[in-house]
C-alpha cells in the first residue's frame, strides 16, 4: 500500500475513534424518541424548504445527527425531525412501514405534500425500501443516503446472528426486492459513499446503481463511516443535494459520480 494511502487511512481511523468517543457521550440523549413539533404552516415557509427527516443506522439513534441537524436548521430548513426506530426491530420492512407513518404525520403537521429524507447506513436502506416498495416516492422528493449498503456489505460476519444484519448482506431477500423494477419512481436519490468506509465492504456497495432510479452518486475521500453524518464538508454536500432537489423523475439516468475530498 502506498504511503499516501496508509497516511490517509491512519488519519481517517483516528477521526473515526474521536467521533465514536464523542458519540458515546451523546448517545444517551438520543434514546428517547423525539416528539414531533408543529411547524409553521406551509404557506409561510419557502416552497423549497420541505421538512427533512433524519434516519439513523443500525444500533444507533437520533443523536448521530446533532451536527447535521444544526447545519440544516442554520441554513433555513424550518422543520427537521430526527426519528428513532426501536433497537428491537428485526425486520427492515417493519422499520420502513414505521417511517411511512411518521412521514404522514409530519406532512399533516406541516401542510407539506412532500418531505426530504437523509439516512445514514441502514437508515438509508430503510428509507429506500419505503420509497421503492411502499409508495413513498409520492411523498419523498429527495432521499440522501450516507454510507448505505445498497448492494450489501460483507463486514463483520459474526454479526449475522441479528436479522437486520442478515438483511444487509449481498443477495438478501430485501436487497433482491430493491433490485427489482421500479418504473416511474419519482424520488431523486443522492448517495454519498467514502473510499475509506471500513463498514461498507466493498466500499462501492454504498453507490446506488439501478436503471429505473434517478441517482446522483457522490464519492467522498478521506473519511470513514462514522464521519459521514458529522463532517462539515459532507453536510454542505447534503444541503446542496436537498436544495437542488427538483421534481422527481423516472427513467434510466445516473449523475456523477462526483468526488469530494475532505482529507
């Protein structure tokens, strides 16, 4: 391995350890589910300022989005909701159904017909299932995924005892469902993947490739899995992706991948 690659990996690993330490401190604050708060009526909110739903990854909770949520709010997003799904959840489909109910609650509270979703890791896969398989494309304008195993990850084989982990394996029934046809899907997908993500094996699994989906893959350099929802450069990319989210479209099209260096 080249010296430059070794150095980059060491820096990314050190950053992952620092982020993990900080997240362990914040984790208890995110255990209790957030109460949905009424927002200003849609008529008083800028048309492009749709509600944003944040969905965490496996064995995590909403505390992972403290910094991203702050960034979104600071840049004009009037309604940002961080959702928890139960750590006892054993089926990705059940979590997707819960997400659908919460999205409808947010739409009712705000008066907005559509929301945007940002999902980290497993959270992105849950949101994708909701969009593709449960009719969520009529309610979700843009779905941003951060380090999501769209094609399945082979990391930590001993974790297969958990049903959710098995559903994230290449060739699982859930992933086979998601590779099926999705004609007319209206949601726009933006998938951030990192070349130093040690949880996505191989790292390219976090790219989304599907002939029926409108996809923009964004390659990030220099950070690992845990850094994706907290790094300021990624946050700026998420904001750009949400602001650029025009009407969804179907058809075979992929934008990018772009490359963003955060080293």
